[in-house]
């Protein structure tokens, strides 16, 4: 599983990092990407909206609502 931590980034930086990680996922042998957003609503909401808009499958684990698991297309 690939992983990226968006803590401490402003929205623009977080979006750039998320896009880079999604691109890495597409070309890797891994099937999932863990996006660590923390429980704050701004980064988490931005990440969810971006994933939905770009048709990525993902889930928020019930045991850790501060991360998003994204599945390879």
C-alpha cells in the first residue's frame, strides 16, 4: 500500500500532493493508497471531493476516520 500524509499542507499543496500520489498509484504494482488527512474537515473534505470528481473508488475505514483508502482504477 502506498501512503501519503497531507497534515500541515494548505489546500493547494495537498491537492498537488494527492494528484502526484494518485499518479504513482496508477503506475505502481500496489492496489491501494492510504491518504492521511487527519480528522479536520477541510483537508478531508477536499480530498473526498477530488476523489469523487475524478471517479476514484475509496473508503474511510471505521477504525480510523482520519484516513482514506483509495483503490486503483
